[in-house]
C-alpha cells in the first residue's frame, strides 16, 4: 500500500477495526475510511455495494462480523453464523466486482479442530471436528477463508486470509456474559475488588490454554501482512504469550490489585483444550509483537476504568 491509496476498513467499529484505523493513521496512510453503513446493514448486499461505489477502495481490511465468547456462542449460534456468512460474502463479492487490488480477511483461531496438534499450522485446518461450543461461528469463518481461496482460484483475486490468536485491548467488550475471556475477567475481578468480594467465579477448570495478542499488535500485523504477504494459504497471526486461563486470571488479579481467590466452575465448558498458533511464517517475514502481556493487560485495564466501567456486573 502507498500512503495515498484508498483503504477501507470494513468492521471499523469492532475492536480490531478500531485498532486498524488507529494504526493506519499512525503509520501515515492518508486516505483511510471506515465503513460507510451501520454494522447491521453490512448484511445487505445492496448497501455494501453502495458503500464500495462511494469509497472506491483499492485495499480492504475485512474485520467485520459479530463475535463473542463461549456463552454468546452457546446462546446465539444461528445469528452469529448467519451474520458472518452474510457480511463476509457481501464484502468479498463487492471487493471483486469493484476491482479491489487486495483484501485481507480476518478469520479466527476457532477454525482449527478441537483436538488440533500444537502449535496449530494452517495445514491442520479441516482435518478434524471443531469445538462444539463455537462450531457454527467457526464454520462461518472457515467459509470466509474458503471464499477467499475460491475467488483467487476462479478470478485471480489477491484475497488473503489471516488467523489471529485471541485478541484483547482497548475497545473490547467487557460484559460478563458474552465477552471473550480477558474482557470478562477484567470486569469480574475489578467488580470483586471494588465491592470487597472474597472470591471470583471463573468458567471452566482454568486449565485450558490460549495464545493472546493485544489488538494494537494485531492491527500492526494486519498492515504488515497487507504489504508483505500474498500467499494462497492463510497465515497465522500470533507469536505472543500463551497462558492457561488460571494463569491469565492471576495476571489480571495482579494488574487490578485484587486480594481475593478464584473459584473455578467445572460445570461450565473449557472450550478447546489448547490453542497456540504456529506463526513462524509471519515471524520469518520480519514481523514481531511489540507489547508484553503485562503491559497490554495494564493498558486494557486502564481503558476499562476510563471507558467501560459502567457495563453491567
């Protein structure tokens, strides 16, 4: 991408989209636009096509589509899957028809099989059953990867898919029920500290392991991929910290300054036992994360206290 190229961030109101908008501006790109329609209208092909006609983007980051944690996936599998299928197909189709030079689609690490070998490589995709708690959402994300490959095969489109590790940071959803694990734990632990509660309930055994990447690093990685990678295969975006949920809870406990204990609710599902990405391809190209886990959690907690503390406990 050149500094004056027209760049569209689809999903500019998502946590990743907001980080992308910030990073693109910070890196000197002068012609960056967020989506021109409301999130809900990205499911309408006509509205998406009108957006492309209006903005005429040369490069597109596709960070749109609803998402959520285990609870949200269990409660809303149909709506999550349908939203992502419709949004992704509309944007990719419009990108092709409007002659976009390159598109980067963001998938999810839940696309990998539940019992995937570790670290997870892209050739492990679709080699085994998905985790049942997010199968519908993961299937939609796999469809997005396949759609990029299909447009590349049929039309020669330079559409690339990236698979990020679990991301978190400023702008995250911190609701207790539907958010991802970092946001939910920050909210719960802060609430317990503020109200003098002796313990915090945590979903699952605490033994499940996840790789985490702060959203600022993810935004930077997406720009790097747009400029440096055009392979047909998806590329993993990780290379950061892997922790068990128990270790993550204790990290957040120290950041928040909470003195209580944790109670792990084993009646709740752990989800996939372990998810660590093999990001060697990206690291070999020369990208690396800039943030430590502790610093990223501290910055995220500060943002929560300043912006999201009003969310329901």
